[in-house]
C-alpha cells in the first residue's frame, strides 16, 4: 500500500513537472510569438544609431527620426594639411549627410536573417538562423545594438571644395628654355610643378568623414616634372654659336629628321617637322565632314569684360577640333592650361562655399555650350558635372557642364562612323556663343524633355561679413541667393529604325546664400555676422 502511494506520488510529481514545463514553454512561445507579431514591421527594441533610439518604429518612421536627428550630419570636421597650409572641412562643406532610408533599413535588418524571411534554406539551417535571430533580438533588447549611419556624399559639392583647395596649391611646371636676343643668350632653368591628386584626396576625405571622429590627413599632391630642367650646357653652346656668323640650312627628307649643331663650323642643320593640319581640305568629303550635325548655343550677354575675355580666349581653342570615329572628345585636353600665361584673366568662379575671383572665370560658359551641342547631337556623354549651384548665366538649370582643369572634365564619344569637326563662333556684340559639330548625320533625332524640379530648398540666411576695407555705412553684396534643387533632363533619342532611347540626366544643385560685406560699425540686419579676412 505504501509502495503504491509512493508510486502515485512520483508519477503525479512527474506529470506536474511536465505540465509546468509545458505551460512554461507555451507561455514562452506565446511571449516570443507576441513579440514577433508586435515587431513584424518594426525595428526591434534596443536598436539605435548615433544615440537615436529606433526600437518600435517602422522603417519609414525610423528614417524620419534619423533624418530629423542627424540632419545636418553631426560628424566632426577634418583637416587637410600641405606644408604650412591647412584647410578645415565640415561635413556640410563636402555635401556629406546620412542616407536615412538605407540606415533605417539596416536597423530593421537586425534580428532578421534573409533565410528566415524567405524560407530558402534547409530546415536545419532555418532553425539555426531562427535561433541566431532570437539571440540577436535578446541582445538588442537587453544590451542594445548600435548601427553605424550609412553616409552619402554630394559629389558636386565635394568636387567644388577640392577645386578650391587645388586653386591654392596647383603650380604649373616650368620648362627650361634658352632665349637669344641679338648676340646674347640667356637661360631659365626648369622648375617642377605640383598638382593636387583629385581622386586620392577625395578618397582620403571620405574615409576621414565616414569615421566621424575628425582628425587630419596630408593633402595628396603629385609632382609635375618638366621635360627640361638644366640648361647650363645648352646655354654655353648657344652663346658660343650666337657669337659666330651662322649659315642655317633646313633639309627635308621623307621619313627622316636631321639634327646637328656643330660648334666647330659655322653651319647648323636644323630639324624640320612637317605639321599636318587637323583637317585636310582635300579630304573633307572622304572624312565624312559634309554637313552640320548639331549645335549648342548659350548667352553671356551682360558679362563683365574679364569674363568675356576668358570666354573668347577659351572658345578660340576650339576652331578646328577633330574627333575620329569611336574617339572621345575631352574639353580639358583641348582647352589646355587655364592660367595667366595662356592669356586668361581673373573673373568670378565657384570656389568652395562661395563665389570668388579666380583665373579663368567664364570658361564653364564654353564647356556648357559644347555640352549642349553634344547633347542635341545624341552623342554618348562620357563625363559631365553640374555646377555646385544654379548659375544664372546658363539659363534654365540642368543644361550646364562644369569643368576644372585638369581633374574635372567634360567628355563625349563620337559613336558615328565618320570624323567630327568642332568649331566655335563668338558674337561679342550679341553676347552669344555657338558651337557647331560637323560630320555626317547619324540618322537620329533628339528631343529634350524638362522634368519639374524636385527637392527644392530655400537658400540659407544671408551672411554678413565685416570688411575693414569698406567704410562705415557701406554694404556690398558679393554673392546672391539661389534655391537648391534636383533637376532631371530627359534626352529622348529616336533612331531611323524606329528604336527609341531615353536617358535621364540628373543635376543636383545646393542652396546658395547671399553674402554681404560691410564696413566696421555698420548696422546690419540679423545676427549672423563674421569678420572677413582683410
């Protein structure tokens, strides 16, 4: 009897234990199921980014929270160094901000493996991943999981900032040369130049900014070596020859060039190189240059004299530019070095976060006009950059092309089977620049469809800077406010065989503030004012 009671007690205890375990399991499963159902379309609790809690939010709500908290991006400024020069750059200077949608999607993915969501794995793998997901959710709930914000950069603004730095650093290499005036020979030794490495500098800046902790890095600069450095030996020979009576003989031989300069005699054999013209008038029809293919037009009416001068100087570089079949046209390659030595003058240019005076202001009027000719010719655009902000000289936004030699270029490809001839026409009286592309029409028509501007942003508040050069009571405006916007130009190309190709060409323009300079002691509206460098 005692044995039976004990057996019933043991069995009852086991059953009770199993029942308790079962009920606990059911309660646990219910809690987990309820938690999963509650958060099936929401970020799990404990997930955050840069101190912004995202738990319990939908992806759209999380993106909005990230956008509100991290716009502008609060990352630390970074510093670029070159010799004794430094440039401090804030994230806004480089157009760096948080991709709120992508960051929210990354937060939502915590505790959600793709295999669990799609059921594409084996049962064992599915159970393993499901267990890992539950552990991730538990860890996020109890400890917390931080998501690194996913960043994006405004390439146009970043390029403009690097251009402004390059304008302070770049130095053209100077070739060694000998000048002979009368019987006097003088020599100038070559001098190395330097050039900011655009791509390497861009990479270094993005890596520093992405870390979000600030810091500094050296500006990446490459040396430009002239072909001729030392002229001492040549100068001695030139002086010796200059003091003699010389007989110069030019010999032309097919397939050969004769070189000679013998100081012991009074006769020098000069090298003669035959320069073929880019377009042989006897071969125009053979090259396929038989008709006008397309043209681009822009107006520079009202430009100051120095800007007009630069436009004329740059346009003159494009009198007979030939692009072979399959070849790529490069604006920078043809315009050459934009410097005072090449005849360019100081005029207004976009430099970093403001409009400033610099060599070659107005050259982008020329690149913009070439771009329009290539656009309406239907030629494939290889490289094109919009300006940092909407520039009034170029009319309706979206049809401009910014360049900055030698790093930022405009390029297009000749996809026809014939040569192209590019020629510029400047009408200074009317303030009009025209580029015409001649060749053989490829049998296509081009239509431009302008889309409504999106992401329109008001300009920032005006900035007032004290300038000791101005008198009290004097205010001078040096920059003008424009709205920021995204512009899409659709290019519709219709071919002779009935095929249609549509391209969306996107231009992102940042909002631009007005800037005023004022003399010391001048009352100015608002409270935003800083002291400008005299």
